[in-house]
């Protein structure tokens, strides 16, 4: 049984309106910019929501969480403000590495067709990890928390599928050589009514509910930030 369920995604931005417009147009979502400078993107289901949170700190390093998307052409994303960081085929990669207008990485996979009228379709949420062993451990941990299924390709790359409400095909845990050094600029929100159980499984409480927030800010066992909301919200 799942301990938590997917709620939505959050992206930090220096200019939430600019980043929000890019992702709204790329994924076919409706953009609302709030008076406080934050923005929110909404789709057909609540789980498709993406919050764009205005933050003072700029992007200083490669994101440890990024999105993979399916596209039939790169041109619409480039027209929206994306830039190519590494082309498909470079070093044998099967995708094009792009950056959004603030430098957040995304990987675009060219397909013959996609099941949306938007320029891009959500394919995977990708989280960097320290090693193949960490990929297996983190995928297994999240599959257990979310009541989902773990898969691997036999080469040290593990992913999670079958997550209830998850608006991507998979949650990928990818080994990389770089360590985590700063707060992730992309994080996720969960619905969970038993935060102590998450803590017992290895989460750390970074901030408990207080006069300003009604949710828990946590880090998973690998240090990735997330927020846990009670189901009443």
C-alpha cells in the first residue's frame, strides 16, 4: 500500500513569468501569474500542475532533477526560448539536451508522433544519483513509498513506473559523477498523512508546518527536497 501519492511539480525561477510561459506553452498548460511573483501552470488534471516559485538565487550548476519530453520537432521549443546544449548523436546520445530560458536542462526525444497538440509531451522525470547502486536503492525506496513498480535495464539504470496520478511515463534515477551541492531547483509535492512514517523510512524534516506554511519540507534519503501535504489540503 502506498504511503504517499503524487501531488504536483515545482520549479524555482528568478523570473517565474518567463519560465512559466515557456513551460506552459511547451506542455499545453494554462498559466496564471500571481501578484507575489509566483506562477502556476494547470492542465486537465490536478496532478499535471506545475508551480513556478520565484527565488532570489540564480542557476549555478547543472540541475539534479530535470524533465524529459517527447517532441516531433525541436523548432517549437527553440521558438519558445529553449537553447541547444548538446545535439542528438553527440557521444551517441539518443536525445537533444536543451535548456529553458533560465538554463534549466531538459532532454527532448524526437518521435514520429506524440499524443498531444502541444509542442511537447511529458516523458520522464529524471533524478540524478551517485551510482548504479544508489539508482537501485532510490528507485526501490520511491516505489515502496508510492506503491509503484521498479524496473532496470540490466546496466545499472533503474526507474519507477505505475505511480498513481503521476503525469509522466516514468521516474528515472540516473547515475552521475557530480555530487549534490545546492538545493534542487525542481522538486515535487506529495500528499501524505503520515510524515513520521516517511521519516522512519529515511526522510529528514527540513521545516515543519509553522505560521507561514501548512506542509512539511523534507529531504529524501538522498537529500532531494520535497514537500508533503496533508490530504485535507
